[in-house]
């Protein structure tokens, strides 16, 4: 039994020496290491897209109503949120044609005559006044429709988070280099940074102010719109990433 144990120990020692002999040399090795840092921040800005569309047999009548309601909607939004940045866009006019049955073989198609016109326009509203957002949207919906709403981070917020993103990415680099050094059987102190290439990216968000409920109702009555119940919004949060690639050289 003792002889068997001695033989087994000798075999294990031989295998260990063989593994050491086969280990690759790492002196002067250059390792390319990718790393990433994440920062999570509550959204503090929102971009709202409002829209108006009218349909009429008379193209001029449809366009006139769109122009009138867009002017009313712009006035309501400016009143509700003076700090908002407004941008009108996407004005369109389309002809509406009647449905036609499939033509029999050989029959010539007659020129199509429109039966009406669709006219519309969009209003983009960007603001950081998130507290007043439900009232602002509710007031605007008395005249316009809510087409799209996107929360994100304000550019100023993204700039403030740059330091945190860089620190997070650099910390992740150190963690990964330590893991690589351990896998190579080297001391992390033998690793020297040769090059670091930072690549940053960012997002958007928002905050708010409030107008009185009576004043808002009076505005809606003045513009001839019906009052809409306030919607509920959850701004959420945005994750910002900072990626880097480093060249690490082992002594």
C-alpha cells in the first residue's frame, strides 16, 4: 500500500513538472484588453411629438383647419411650459381616392379623381420640465394628438456623467487585467499599460414646472378644445456606457 502511494505521488509530481515545462513564456507579452464602464441616471428630459390631421373634400379647408389648430396647440404648449423648445415639422398633404374594384381583363383604367384631402403637421416639444409634463400634454391634447414621447438625458447631464463613466471603465480595465495576470500565472504588478483608447457615448432626459389647473382650463376654453384627463408618465432611467481598449505589456 505504501509502495502504491509512493508511485502515485511520483506520477503526480511528474505530471506537474511536465505542465510547468509546457507553460508558455509571458515575458514581454503584449495583451489587448477591452473594458467597459456603466453609469445609470434618472431621465431628466423628454421629447414629445404632437400632431394634427384634418380631412376634407376641399384641400384649402383641411389645410386651414390644420394651420389654425397647430397655432392653437403651439400657444397652449408655450403657455403651459415656457421653457420648452418647440419645433414644427412634417407638414403633409395627401389626396384621398375612392376604393375601386379590380378591372376586368383588357379594360382601360380611368384617371383616378380624389374624393378628399388629408392634411397634417407635427410639433416637436423638448423640455426638462417633467413635473408639469402631464398638465402640458393634457392641455395640448385638447387640440392636438400625442404621437410620440421619448425620455432621455439632457446634454448637460451627459457631460456631467463623463467623469463617472471614465472612472467606471478604468476600474473594469484594472479588474480584467488582474484576472488575465492570474490566468497567465503572473503578478499584476508586472503589467504595464502601453496604450488606452477611450470611446464615449451619451443620451437624454428631463424635469418640470406646473401651471395652475384653473388657468389651464381657461386656456382650453379659449381655444375651443375639450379638456383631456392628465396622462401618467414614468420617465425611467438611462444607462450610459464608456468603452475602452487598452494594450497591456507584461515585463
